[in-house]
C-alpha cells in the first residue's frame, strides 16, 4: 500500500504583498499557508521561479507589463503599490512553475495565489493585474511541455480577461476555457452547473494539463458571490480532482476570489473554504 504523501505547494514570501482595499488577495498566500500549517496539513513547499518579462509578454502588451512593474501605471487593484509590483512575477510564477512541476511529476500541485482572470492583454482590473492562466498556457506550449491546455475557471465571476486574451490570439483550438462565472450565478442553477462540470470533465482526456481556479467567492455568504453552499463547493473541488485523477491529467490549482470577513475583519471563512479544497487535494491525489 502506498504511503500518504504531502501536497505540493508553490510558495515563498516573495509572493506576498499588503492587501489592497476590500480585496485580501495580495496578502492571502501567507494567510492560507499559516492556516494549513495550523490545521496540520502535510505540505511539500517549493519556492517558485518568478515569471520572466518574456513569459508575461506572451500574453500581455509589452508596454503594459513594463509600466505595471515600474509603477508607471496602476495594477489591477487600482494602486501603484511597490510591494504588489514586486510580488506579481512570483504569483504568476507560482502558477507557471506549479504547472511545470505537475507535468514533470504527473501529479497535482497548488499555487496559493489569486488575481488572474480579469486581466486582459493591456489592462488590469477586478483585483487582477497579470493573467497567470493565459501566461501559463502559452508558456507551456512555447516550452514544449504541453500541446493542449484546459482551463477550468470556477470563480464566481466571468473570466473576461482570459477570454479577451484568447480572442486576441484567434481563439486557439489547443486551449479549452470553461469560465463558470459566464453562466452560473444562482441557487436554481446548481444542478445545471454540476451537469456542465461533468461534461467538461469528460473531455479532459484530450488535454495535457488542467489549470483550475477553485474560487471561494461562489459561496452563499460571499458579498460578491452567493449561490453554492460549503458542501457544494467541496463537492465541486472533489469532482474536478477526481475527474483529473481518472484520466491521469496533471493539474495545478489556485485560490481565485473570496471576500467574506469574520466579525474581527479577518478572512477565516475564506480560509476555511480553501482548506476544504486542500483536503480534497490530499484525499484524491495524496492518499489521505
């Protein structure tokens, strides 16, 4: 019998910045890691290589990338925070290096970062600055690591930035982009959402790697969400992980959105949802 294994997580303190406005995203990586360690989750931590400027240029306008990193223009939070700018290559790098690791080891990897899918070719917004999903997909193809890439975006909100980048690329057939937030927002759609998710999962055998956004903001109590219960979010994650495991497709997942607060102003409700996702990862891929 195979011994249980730790969950591989791409993390370093360089991914971290101060939270900006109402969004906890920039400060969330270390909070999530602290929560997981407090829960005693078995973790194998790898410091990700930062995404290079060349990596970012593949999915973004060169001038936009340079201006964000030099603080000449605002980031996706609408600020020109130097700490955020310094963290951005590492948050995107966590997704990209996580995908490389997942492909090399034929397994699943977590990149505990947020802030991708609203970032378009030459703009940020919606708490997103660089589109780590598009950057990762294009880099894997350019590096010869993956011919076909699936993106499952299960954040509450429509991945408009990802779609805009794919549109600019001519809608390449080698990328499959499912963004749940384009269609599913209401309690009455739960059954239809899970049916659609199963249909998407059945097509995974055609792809080399899956990029999964396990957003916490579809939760019924999220101020920017409001339609899936805690149990249904965990079922969503279980179905995605089990579907990937069935066909043996490497997977890298991230945190995406989540905006609930506890009475003290902390984000314990969001951390609890991300911990459930981690527990499903450990169950499905690590034998726990």
